[in-house]
C-alpha cells in the first residue's frame, strides 16, 4: 500500500497537484462513508460513486478503497445492488480492459498496476473463496461482475489463483454451473473464465472434464450452429483444446464418452457456394486442430490408435477426405485439413487403406494421392501446402509396407501404363526428382525415401527401375541416374537453394543403401561413385558445403558398414585403406559429425511434421535424423576396426547368429508346446462339461423312473380299495327261491371264476417281479456310472496337477534361456572391449574358449530338458487319450441305460394295460357272482348254504388281502 501511495504521490506532482489532492480527498470521504455509515442507502451510494471514479482513477481508488470494498462483500451480502457495485469497482481497478489507445509505456504500467492489485486481493485466500461463494448467487448484477472479476484475476496471476481455487471446497464445481446459466452473456463469459482457469493446469483440467464439461460445450457448439457459429463457438473450441491437449486422461475420457462421433457434423460444410466468412474459417481451423490434438504423434501410441479407429468408424475421416477433394476451400483450411488427415491415418493400416481408395471427383477419377503429389511437385503451389502434402504422403507410408509396395510398383516396368493416359505416383516422384526446381527435387527424394523406409524388399525392387534418358541411348537405372545428378553438382541451373537438390538425393541414397547389401553392391559397381565421394569429402569447402560433405561421408560409411565383400575391388578393408590414404580417419569422422551439429538437424528431429518457415530451411527429414543417430556411432566403430578384428567380429556374428537361431528354435518349440497345453486344457474343460451334462441327464431319468414307480404303487393301492368295496357290497345280498340244480351249477361257475381269478393273480405277481427286476437293473448302472464319473474326476484332477508341473518347468526353462541370452550379450560386450584394448592374446582366447564351452554346455542342458519335456507332453497326450476312451465308454453306458429305460417304460405301459384288463375281468366276475347270489336268493336257498358261500367269499377276500400286503412289503 505504501508503494502504491508513493506512486500516486509521484503522479500527482506538477500542475495537476490540486486536482489530484481533490480527488484523493473525495475518495477518502467516500471510503469513510462506506466504513462508518449505518444506513445501507448511504453505503450503497458511496460505493456507486467509487465505481464511477474507478475507471479514471484506478490507482487512487484501488489504494484507498479496496479494503472497504472487500468488507462490503463480506457484510452486505443480503443487498445484491451494493454487492454488484463493489464487484464492478474491483473489476475496474484490477482489469486493463478500459485502456484504449495508450502508449506502450502506459500500457505496460497499467498491466503492472493490475498485477499489483491482483496480488493484494489474493494475498488473503479468503477473498477468492468469498468471490467463489458470490458466484452461487443467481442475481445477474452479482454473478456477471463476479465472473468478470475472477477472469481478470486469472489473467494477471493465473497459477496462484488456480491453486487457491483448486484447494477451495467445490471451487471448480461452482464455476461449472456457469455453463448451464440460461443467460447467454453469463454463459459466454463463463466459457472465457474456464479458458483462463484450465490453462496449463492438468489437475483442474481433469476436474472440469469429469464435471461433464465435454457434454455442455458440445451442446453449446451445436446450438450455435457448429462451424457457422460466432465467437462463442471459437471460445468453446479453445476451451476444449485446453482440456485435451497433452492430457491423456481427458483424451481417453473424451473417446470413451463417444464424443468423437459428435465431431462429425462440424465438417459438413455444405455446398461450395455457401461462402466462407472469416469467423467460419477460424472455427473450422480450430476444429481441425482439435482433431489433431486427439491423434497427435506425441500422444501414447495406444491412445492415438484407438482415436484413429473411432474416427474411421464414425465417418469422420471420410468427411475430412470430402473437404480435401472439394473445390472452393480456402488455402489455409485445405492445408490444415491435409495435415489433419495425415495424422488420422499415420500408422493405422485401416485408415491408410481407406485413404488409398479415395478418388478425386475428376474425369477420369484419379486417386487422391496422385492429385496431392501433383500439388507437391508443382512449384506454383504455396510452400505450406507443399509441406502439408509431403507430410500426408509420409504419414500414408508410415509403417505401411503394403502402401510402400504399391508406390514402388508404379515405377516398375510391368506396371507402367504404356498408353500414357494416366499419371502414376511413381512417375510424379521421378518427374519431381529430376526437375529444375530444387524444392521439388528435395520433396520427391524424401517422399521416395519414405517408400523405402524399413522395407528391404522394396529397396531391392527399386533397383529394377530403368529410366529412358534420351532417344537412342540405353536406359539407365534409377540408382545410377541419382548418382549422375549428384556428381553434376551445381552445373545444372536450378531454381532455389544450391545444396537442396544434393541433400535430398543423398538422403534418398543413404536410406536406400542402409540395411541392404545388394543395393550397396549395385552402388559400388559403378566405378565413378567411390572416387566422387572421396573427392567431395577430402576437399576444403565453405560452410555451406560442409553439410554435403557430411552426407557424402555418411553414404561412404554405409557402403562400408553394409558391405558384404562381394566385389573384390571394393571390399571393406580396401575402402577403409582408401579413406586412410586420401582423407584420413580423423578427418572422415569430423566430416561425418557435421550432420548432427547442423543447426537445422535438431529442429527436424523434434517432431515428424515438416514445418519450415521458408524453403531455405527445408534440409533435414525427421526419419532421416533417426537414421543418422542410429548409424553414426556404428560407422565410426567400423572405420577404426582392423581387418583381423573384422574377421573375428564376423566369426562371432556367425556364431552368435547360430546360437540365436538355436534359441529362437527352442523358443518356437516352447511356444508350440504352450499352445498344445492350452488346447489340452480346453479339451479337458469341454469333456468336464459334457460329463456334467450326462450326469444331469442320468439324474433326470432316475427321477422319471421314480415317478413311474410312485404312479404304479398308487394304482395298486386304488385296485385294493376297489376290491374291498365290491366284496363288502356283495356280502349284503340275500338268496331266495333258487333251485338245487341251479345252485350246483352256480357253485361250479363260482369255482371256475375262482380259478380264473387265481390265474390272474399269479400273472399279476409275475408282472410285479418283472418290474422289481427292472428297478434293480436300473439302479446298478446308476451306481456304476457314479463310480466311473468319480474315477474320471480324479483322473482330470491328476491331469491338471501334471499340467501345472509342466508349466512350472517351462517357466524355469524360459528363465534359463533369458540367463543364457544375458551371458551372450556380456560376451559380445567383452569382445568389443577386447577389440579396443590390448590384452594378452593367450589369456583372452582362454576366457573366450571357457565362455564358449560354458555356453555350449548350457545349450546341451537346455536340449536335454526340452527332450524330457517332450516325453512328458507325450505321456500327457496318452493319458488324455485314455480319459477320452473312458468317457466314450461312459457315453456308451449312458446309451445302454437309455435303452433299458425306454424298455422299462414300455414294460410299465404293458403292465398298466394288463392291470386294466385284470380290473375289467374282476369287475365282470364280481358282477357274475352278484347275479348268481341273486338267483340263489330267488330259488330260496337255505341260510346255511348262504353262510357257507359267504364264508368262502370271506376266505377269498382274506387271501386277497394277504397277497396285497405281501406285495406292499416287497415294494
């Protein structure tokens, strides 16, 4: 405060001393009224007056009234009007928005003043917390100035205010409510507030994202008309970039929330006559940048890949390609669209295949790649557009061997269109490679180098390309033509940089020859190439040519490092002797180091996109810098090695390659065994499931048999009751008026019926015994099957235990292999150390022999363990076959049980039918007996005879009861 008063005193000196004193006195009186007045109207009027003075006299009002205004915010919260005046006054003091057309010094002083007042305000963290609580008020005159004040605080001292809000309870959540405010001015200023709040603070970005910010912002963009919207859409897009850029958590949340699908309508730009306003161009530019944030090469590969797939599945990539091939699109939008499509397809095979199928709307249709390459080699196109096309071509070929093959195939004789009706990508690249525009030369050379990147097959295929230089002369290979142009140097008049063409050709040749001994042989076969390279390296040229010398040294070093010694005149040792004689090893290594020391090398190595301020800076390619970093050290070592060391190294390489092949072989064997074990586990689980299903089926059948038994017993009980009822009914009958002859005849018929009844009872007993036999036969298979299933379960458990033991043995073997590889690497390192030092020969050979013997012993042990492992797997397979046979036997037993069950059901059905027949016969017999008794009564038979008949009937009934009880006991 004292400092501010000092500044105020310094400003008030001079002619305006009286006016400043007057203003200061007036402000002091107003502050006294605010502090001491008991009437709310008095305080409100004083704060209103301070507000009117705060725009013109920021320093005076801020230095004297800030404490009083903060106290008003604390004590007068019930009156929204005075709170609004106080917030407006504080905003005028802290903000610099009202400064217009001021000099640079005044503007800087005003900025410092705002920062100083902000520091005073946030010195007490309770002030920021108080301001956050005031934002909960719905009153427009409180919420709006509160939002503006907090935004101004964040602009001046963002990190400090962010930290206070972050530790404040529900601080960020309160601010998120601003996006849901129905008043657009508050909602729009809330977006600006969140922009300042989320800038460079990952923790706040995550909180805002998980407070449903993506949903609300996308809704606002849709309501405002997507790319056709106004400044509000631009603000929302900037906020979305703040939330997503360099924030992997929010990017994953954005993808998982299916918000990528909602971006597709942004790029539906309509017909070409709809017009492109400046705001629409800005909005679409930000939208394209937002897509690039999600698929940036600097993101984790997994996150980038998932976003790329989502963009293809929802049709976003297709929509971008539509804009790419449309007419009337502004140049900067077209350039950014090309860059966006490049990163959407980079390293994603599905997207790259789709892009290869896109055709331009021309007659006849041409592939989009061809149309873009035509722009790249056309020197009349804007430089940034040509860079974007080169980046798109590089991304199309990145990790895309299929696409690389298609590009190289357009240069081969068998695929060139003889009619000349269509132009291929290869023809365009060759045309750019040999044109008189140095920028086209560089772009075409780098593009062709990307078609060969990490693809030995295409490097060999490109050696077949033949070029017709002039009529009557034989064709020349592409490799030879490149070296011819390189040797001509500045003799050809070209537009652009002097060294750009040679740098591009050297990049192409270095990429072509690396990791391809056949290409090296073709290159060395031309006797003029090596003298040219040594001559270029040995010369003392200016600074501009040092880079070309370094690249020539790299190319010659690659010719040595990847030389297979197939040419007698250009073997490794002879080439190194040539360097020693004509250049000098130290001088050669110094020239080689010119590449990585170049000022443009580090810029190109930072990111894949070729982003250059002007064509003169277009020297290095990102992928080429990685190649230089990989080969520089290896070439340096190769140059200093002697011929004996080279021979030893080659022998060691062969030995190590053999060991590696053996280890690889056993790794493959172990991998196959793992697969077999997995198959066995799956088969065991399948058999277990089948066994459980069969057990369930047997249980169901047993329950059905039990139901049939219960039904049969019930029928027997019902039959016994019916017999008792009929017997008791017949006892009550009386016999009258029956003649003796008829009585005798009736007695004979009764005896005959009794014999028939006995016969029927014996048949019924036989059926009962048959049913009992069937029951016992059904029970015994169930017991056998249960025993078999238990035995199978035990065998499966034993098999699982053996599988676990085998798996542990496999793990121990893998550990042994890893240990063996580690020792092998240590041996290689020791051999390299031996090459650089001068140890005792006999001792080194003894150590090497011991190491080799130990390595062979370990490999022999590994072979023995693998053999034992094979035997165990064979035994395991035999056990599995045994279990399978047992399960097949169980299945056959189940089938037999099923047949017996069916036969039992048939027998039970027959028994039921026979019982029904017996019941019918018994009913008929009882009816006949009853009719005979009635006839005896009619004939007047004596009571003694009737009693005798009744006793006979009673004895018969007793016999039936005893048979019934015996049957029940058997059951």
